[in-house]
């Protein structure tokens, strides 16, 4: 299978590389308009390096493309891939607003083309543990909260992706970059559409152009509440990169995070006490699994683990969150997404 990496200086790309060294996969071409990491990656795989993704697509015949790049440029890159009928994976958030993702979703559906989005909690130990505790997913949760506070903004500059701190290119800060996963996970766990959104944000920690702290609230029509807290404020080091914690409550159980584990209390059997299960909460571990999963799905004709329809629904919430924050936290009401 001949694979291309488009815009290889994105900070997630290193998480994909080991999985691409699998027999039967050949990384034939790499593009890197940022000119930071592309040369090293092309050398590693013996690939042709291009300064332009569009030149790569003109010159190379590939079976699959992993598309990265600046958030603002993802839609144009994806459209070029779709025009050439190349199955692909598109890094989230897939654009800077919902309308861009809606257009991509329609184009891929019209072309009957495979596209996956790395909403990686869909393949996580956390999801598996909740499925085991509830007996099914989606299930009848009452509320859930997630806190995911990552390292300071300077890490993006150090990675050669300083554009992530410019809202013209990124669309925003920790909300559009990190909350994406938990908006999707809320929808997956509940099996319900988000109908109301509110959010507040600030940049008081680093005082940059994008928010470095965000508090986002989602509600379903029947009142299930999801809270997502994100930020760029964790004083990270190599041994401790971020804070990740969570709480989920249903009629059946109450679950909360512990160090590298989930702790579950069964409401129908309190005498059993708290059940503790070890989990892989280092989210970087799931990207190699995503690579293997999507290439297998593409080969077999299976549906993607997360599609542009999922990204579109996530971005509807994202648009509402930023609108709410601009209006001082005013509640936003979401309409059903048209087919």
C-alpha cells in the first residue's frame, strides 16, 4: 500500500511513524511546506520530499494519504485529495468552522470515498471500560465531565507549528485543538445530539492571541450535561505532560479517574465497594492504533471508526462554543444537521 504524508511538520505526525513501518506499507512521498520535519521523515522512509502537497498529488500515485497541515489549510488540502479519489485520513479539527467540514463531508459522500478522522477516544481503554461497566454504549448517562489541560503554548513553537497560536490559522486555542475529542466522546457515549452549548474562555495564563483556558458545557434535548475543561496551562515536563481527569455518572454506576486507572462504583451493589481498573490514559498511545485501523478499514471497505459526519457534528458544537464565549457565555441552541 503506497502512502503519502501531507504536511509532515504537524506535531501529531511523529505519533504515526512507527506504525507506518509495517510490512506492506510504503511511505512513498512526504510534503512539508513548513520545512521543519519533512526532510528527516522522508529520509527515514526513503521517500520523495515535496515542498508543496499539491505538487506531490500531481506527481505521485498513492493508495492512501494522511493529511495534516494548518487547520485553516486542511479543507483545501482535503479537497485536492478528494478530487483525485484518494482514500485519506484528515487530522482533526478538519477546518476552522463547521461549514468547511460540511462541504468536505458532502464531497466525500458524493465520491463514495473513505475518510477517517483521528477522534482517538473511540479506540481507547476508557471507552472499553465504560462499555464493560454499562453493558452497552451508547448508554443512559446523566452527566459527565472531562478535564484535559496540556502544556504551554510554547511547545507548538518548539515543534515548528507556531501557527497554532495564531487564530487566523488555527481557529482558536485549546478548545478547537483539544476539546474536539471530548465533544465527540460525549456524543458517542450518550448516542444523542447536542442541542445547547455554552462556553467561557480566557488567555490569562500566557496572554496570547488564542485562549489557554476554556470551560465548555453541552446539553442534550433530554438534559444530559457534558462539561469539557481544557487549557494550555499545565507546567509540563517529559515525565508529566498534562492533566487528564474525568467523572461520569449514570443510573447504573459512578466512575471517576485515578492515576492510570478508572474507579467504578456500582449503584446496585454498594457492598462491593469501588472497583479499580488500570487504563492507558496516555492518549499518544492510540495514534499508532488509529493508523493500523484506518488502513485496514480502507483495504476491506469497512466504514471509518470516525467519519467526517462525526467531525461535522463536533464542529457544530465548536462553532457554538466560540460564539457563546464571544457573547459572555450566552447559551447557544443548535439545530439538527441537514443530511
